[in-house]
C-alpha cells in the first residue's frame, strides 16, 4: 500500500505540475521527483520480495498508514524548502 | 535494512559534481565562453544534475522514514539495527549490494530517460523558434 499511495501522490503532483503549477516559485518538481524516486525504489524492493517468494505489494493497514506518513513527510519537506527559499529571496 | 544508503552515497557524489559543474558554468558565462543565441534555449547540465539530486535525496529521505517505521534505523549508535550482530551485518551488506545498487541504477536510468525526453522537447522548440525567426 505504501508503494501504491506514493505512486498515486507522484501521479497527482506530476499532473498538478504539468497543468498548472510549473512556476519555479512553487518548486513542485521537487515533490514530483521525490515521490517518483521513492516509488521506483520501492518497486525494486517489491521485485526482490517476489524473487524471495513474497508478494509484490504489502496490502496491510500498517503499510497504508506508512504510505500516508511518507506522503505527509514529503509534503512537509517541500513546504520547509519553500519557506527557506522565500526567506533567502527576501534577505 | 540499509538499501537506501547506496543511493545516499550516490546523492553525495552527484551533489558534489553538480557544485563543480555549476562553478564551471558560472565561470564560462562570466568570461563569455558560451555564445548564446537569443532564440536557442539550452538547459544547463547543472540543472539536469539538480533533478537527479532531488530524486536521490528525496528517495533517500522517504526510505529513511520507512526504515525508521520498521525499526531498522534507530536514533542511537550504530543507527542500523542490522549492525548488532555479524550475521545481520553480512545480510545487510548483501542487501545493499543487490537491492540498494538496483535502486540506484533504476533511479539514475529513469533520470536519463527524463533528460532524454527533455532534450527532444527542447530541440523541437528550438527548431520551431528558428523557423519562426
């Protein structure tokens, strides 16, 4: 579920970036690349899980909660960089 | 276990490379080594490397959270629970060599595709601009 949620977050932020918020001041590309990269990394983890005899997706509620935490953490990091960039520009 | 550390090492190397390239590009523009045509747009290499650093650092940050969630990374020495015994350390090193390296390769390959697609779009735009001029 963590992979699915992060991949969905990557798709949504990418859609927002390419349709409306491509302006550098939003720095949305950072969020897109962050979610995309994490999704790719967890896909590799999933492939190795399949090789090891486990399932590709972990559909547990615990993993879904982790997915939400990851999305929130990514958004929080993005917000912090936005604030830092704004302060730097004002200084 | 610690698969994300391979990407973290790559992220450090790419960040250093980006800084060096940025410095060189700045020097080149101040000494007018680059002849710029107003109609031709060219994305600098430092910007493209910036995309890779964002991918790598972003992925490492989110995977670090995942590892903390699973109790594989702890806020005290030696920070990785897999370093508590020799067997677990060997298993961790094996995972880094297989899963970690594969992750770093896939992310870098995907970045390569993004750069390739961007170059194609950029070339098309420059051709259209030249035709109009």
